[in-house]
C-alpha cells in the first residue's frame, strides 16, 4: 500500500513538472508578445499550447473563473439533404436535415413516417437498415425492433460549429494505405 | 294556458302601432339592428382572440403550452400564429358554422370533459381527428391564409420540402395537413393514421 502511494506521488510530481514547463512562456517570446488569455475567443484553433503568464493557467474556458464570457453563437443545423460519407462501415449515418420539432415518443415516431419500409415509396427517404428489424437474439421481426425505436440514440444531426479541438482520426483505409506505403505487411 | 299567452301576445304584435309614426319605426328598427348586429359581431370578435381561447385552463395548459415551443409561436420572422388563425375560418359562413360547433365545446367545458391533463390526453385523438378532417375538407384553408402555395419559392426551400411540394402538393393530390400533422401541438397515438 505504502509503495503504491510513493509511486503515485512520484508520478504526480513528474506530471506537474512537465505541465509547468509547458505553460511557462518560452524564453524567446517577450512579455508584450504573449497573448493574454482572456482576449482569445473560445473557438480559436487550439493547436499549440498558448504561452500563459503566471497565474493564468487557471481554466480551459479562456477566461478567469469569476468572469463571464459572451455566449458563443448557436451553431446552425446543416440542412443540405446530402448524405455524408461514413467514417467506418458500421457507423450510424448522420442525419442530413433539420429535425426541429420532430416527435419521437410512445405516441408517434416522425422519423418513421418517412423512413419506414412502407413509407419510402412516397417519401423517397432511405429505408432504415435491415438490422433494425432484428431483436437482440438476431431474429427478424416484421416491424422495427423496439430497441431501435428511438432513432436519436444513434443518429444525430450535424451543425456548422467549428470544432473546439482538432481531430486526428484516421479510418481503416487510411491506416492500411499508410502501412502499405511504409512497406509493412 | 300557454296557448292563451301566446295568442295574446301575437295579437299585440299584429296590432298596427297607434302612437308611433312609420318614420320612428323604420329608424328605430334600423338602429336596433345596428346595435344587435354590432353586439353580435363584437361578441364574435371577442371570442375570436387567443386571450379568449386560453382563458380556460384546459387550453392554456395543454395546446397553448405546447404551441409555445413550436415555430408558430416564435420564429425569425416574428409572425405569430394564434389559435383562431389556425382554428377559425375567415369567411363568415364558415366562421359561424365553426362557432356553433364551438358552442358544443363550451358544454364540454361546463361538464369538465377535459378538465385534467389525463382526460385531455385521452380525448386528444378524437379532437385531433376532427381538426384533420376539417382541414382536409377545406384543403388546409387556414394554413393557406398565411402560406400561399402560389408564392412559395422552391429554390429557397430545403430539398425535401421542394420535392414534396412540387409534386404531391402541386398536383393537389395532398394538402398541407396530410404531411404536416402535429406542427402546433403534440400528437396523440398515431397508430392507424394514414402515413404514420
């Protein structure tokens, strides 16, 4: 027990040391050049850690805790009706249109009024995939399975919000491509 | 007894006036007419406002509360659809017909047919069906009072909207309420409703 604690303490100290090294302004940046954090918009791309002055490493909000930033503008839902590529084959497709006010509850399922098998002729919407008709034992039902009823558990709209942090996700094909180029097996 | 009473008053009514001139009678009748007509129409106007509709708690706590979250209550254009905009016809004969039907609803109020949320929800399918039927029969007249098909710019609509509006709606095969149920209130159990 005591050993564990010592190891933990050592780890924490190392971590703290690493952090404080990062948040100190690099020597070649003069004080005047360094950006006071409060002036930086929340949406600024956060690629490099910002050079912080002492006592400013307080929060990720970009401002001290006792101040209020102006609320960021609400992002608009993309309503292009254009399918987006999926990042991997089993990804639930994202919704390419607005769903404001669409009721999905015990009484009514607005999604299914277009995406149900029987409705797709009129609506020209894609039919829910055949997996949605399977119960958890893999048996096919005549209607969608109750466990698939609440569409928004997996399918969501996308907004035009700028990502707060970068994303370095690489899909399977990019990874294998890379491996091939490196001559790996 | 009643017969005698009626006969007596009938004879008074039939007696030509002795003390009044024809002029007084005509002008008086005219004025009375204006007053009654005005009163009638004022009553119509008063009952044709949202304040009147939501003055009873059944409407305030259910349809009105639900309307508040929809685009017909608040939107970027600042145009507000009120209850009578969607529920009372503009032209006079239809309006009177709807008002007579509404008198029945006042009975419902007096006897507490939908006095609680639960009772309202139980009744909702019936109530909604009446509205769908009415809007289906008049080709969604109330919607069209604000949304005129002639002036819809398809190029400014979403692809889905444009596709449906330029086909099924344009050909008259479908009307607004066929596709736009539940735009102002929550829907009842839709089992068996066409298109659901």
